[in-house]
C-alpha cells in the first residue's frame, strides 16, 4: 500500500490520541451562580474544625475506571473576618474510591494514596485574599492519579486550605473552597452530585469532631443550603494509559508498513 493512502489513516489515529487526552468529568463550577462560605449553622469556637474542610461525592461523566485525574479547578473563599496578606498557602486534596454513605458511619473509604496523608498537596505560593472575597484556583497533578471507583463512577473528594500564619501551617475557619446552592443554581453541567436526591443535594463540611479533620467526614456532617447544593469544582482526567498506547501503537504500525512497502 502506498504511503499516500496510509498517511490519512495515521493522521486520524494520531489526532484521535490528542482528542482523548483530556476530558472534563465533573463540572459544577462553570455555571456557578452564587458562592457561599459553607458556614456551620452553629458558632464555631476557636480551636474547632468548623468550616475548614469540605467534601463531596461526585458521579463522574465521560469517565472509564482507571482514567487518571490530571487537574482540578475550584475557588478559594475567605469569610474568616480577616484578610490574608501575601501568606504562603497550600491546598490539600483527598481522593476516595468508595463512598458508602452509611448512616452513622464514615462518608468515604478506600483512599487514593497513603492513608493518613492527603492524596496530593499543592503549594499555591503567597496568597493575598481580602475578607468576603474569593479567587480562582487551578492545580495540576505532577503525575495524574488513577481513579478506580468501587460503585459506578462515584468518587469522594475532600478539600482543605492551609495558610502559613504565626510560624506554622494552619487551617482557618471559613477559609475554604466555598459551596453553591439555592436560588437559580442549576445542576452540574457535567456529572452529578451523589449526596441526597434531586433537587436537594448536599455536601460535607467539617464540624466540631476530630473525624472531620482527617480528610474524611461523619455522614452526619452533610449539609444542604438550597437547591443543587454542592461543591463548585471542575475535574479533568486523562484516559487510562492503555487507551492512548493502543492508538499510538496502531499509528506506529502504519508507518512501519509504509517503510516496508517503500
């Protein structure tokens, strides 16, 4: 076979690799109508864990088990009552393959990565953030993290910001990724919320328990703040390594055959 006939096929295969390299698998950020601080309904005394950790159970779309999470887009919101002034800041992320949501138990299990530590820690540099304001945050994993949910395509995620203040890293009450819900808030553009039922979905927020400061939550720590409550977040994946490898291999065979026939 002449190369002129093979070239279009090779180009198609290679372009196919490019088109499947990334996919948005969850998006409740692009249609965000109002950002809330996800405050606990009761006053959180100093030293408690209120409003520092937020979590969600996300039903992913455009996803095949084994696909790897490559990036996260979200927000950082400050409603602590004090401005953050050029302070080193980091984002801690826990990912979970199992979301049992058993009443009276823990929200998540089967953590991705080493138990007891975040799945990933992202240094955001020096952040300045006035009170009652928010900024966009976009992070990429140095190495994409494979997800293998045990029930459908539902995964758990926990988000926590830490700021370097007074000589040590600390979480600050009401400095978090914020929450959405109520009013004209629409359902996620891609994927869906697995906590609750339409339209009264929910999310997890840390309250005054040690459990909620470990990246996990008690199932009693769920909260709803109106229609389509949840986390404003976008998740991007790359396909399972074998998918791209097969396409690249096919393209390579085309060029090998061309060389043999030339």
